[in-house]
C-alpha cells in the first residue's frame, strides 16, 4: 500500500493506493482563507488527519504503507 498526497493552491488531497497502483480511497479538503494564513501548519495538520482517517476507514496500520509520495505546484514567480 502507498499514500499519495496532492498539495494544491487551495486544497489538500490524500489517497490510499493499492499494490496495483490503483487509488482505493481518497479524501480531499479545501483550505479556508484563515488556514491559508498559516498554510504550512494547516497543510501538515490536514495531511496527518486525512492519513489517519483513511487508515481507519480501511483498517490498515501505518506499518503497511511502503511509501508516501507528495505532488505540489511549482511557483514560477
């Protein structure tokens, strides 16, 4: 099992991927304007909370996760 994390400008998505590289569970949350002020803390909190939720939904332990990947936008300014 794998965890994939997508960091967008206004959202955080966390997905659980099986050993055949198919998404089997996904949670996505938008960042509020208030959360964008403290974006680093907000992102970390959302990632942690959503990983915990997905593991609980699927009854999987963190030890079963082989890798975690993160994708994020590039700032061209």
